[in-house]
């Protein structure tokens, strides 16, 4: 199994290190040819307006959107969650238009700009999961086909829709590999 990591900007190395700890081969995605032969794709955190522009400039926006529409498992974290969404409040920035979600960017306000918290995520097992939020978005609304895996005060912070997985926080900044393992299981189901 080879997992691509969109490498235009943002927390690329952290995802790569974590996936390597799980003995998964990774490839940095910098142009459309790099998408060949991958069975999953990670969209890292960064800055979504910039990343949207870079996706367009590097001719990656439509090729990735097309692979996503055709069932490629994609895991978006933070900016990645924004890019996956079909609707972004008060913004017409470029995105992949794949998940039936409506997101609010920088959604936690100034005082909670960045924060960490232990959360219970039943899909990952009993042990609490340490979440790190950095100028994070949340999913404000989602269609019924989106499954919330973590919600807080009616806002969705981790969600899946078929082959797509989106986290408002940064799993790659912790030592906990459970969410990446969860994504790898999604890929396994897809390959079988
Ligand atoms: N605030 C950023 C954005 O809107 C996301 C921050 C992050 O990825 N840590 O893209």
C-alpha cells in the first residue's frame, strides 16, 4: 500500500513520519503524475486559501477531485477538512467539493485560537484521544450520509463519508497513531 501526502504546503513531514512508523510507504504529491499508484491520500493542515491556490497552480485540483469522486480514500486534517468540503462559509476559495459538509473556518474564536483536549472517540477505542486544534475549522452542518465520529456542542470535529475522513484537529502532531490506522483500515476495505 502506498499513501500519497499532498506536499504543496503545511504539516507534510509529520504525516510522513507517522505513516512510516506504521510501516506504510508514502509519496509526496507535487504533480498529477504522483497520484498514480497510490491507494490513499492525506491532505495535511496548513492554510486552506493558499493550498487551494497552489492546487490550482500545480494542476492538482481537478485530478485529485476526480480521484476522490471515483472512490480514492482521502484523509483531510484541518485545512484538509476544509478542502474536502462542498461548502465553506463566507468564502469562495478553491476546494475539492467532495464531502457533503458545510464548514466554518477559524471557527473557535480568538480566545480558543489554539487548544488541546482529551476527547472520547468511540470509533478509536476506549482510551481518550489527545486532540490538538490550531486555528481550526469545524463542520457546522452535514448531510445524513456524513457520519460524525466526534462532536462537541453540536459541531462536528471528526467525520467520515464513505471513503472520506476529515478531522478538524492535528492527529499527526501526537504520538497516537490510531486515527491514521483507522484511515489505513478504510483503504484496506477499499482494496479488498
Ligand atoms: N485556519 C486554517 C485555514 O483556514 C487551517 C489551520 C490548520 O490547518 N491548522 O486553512
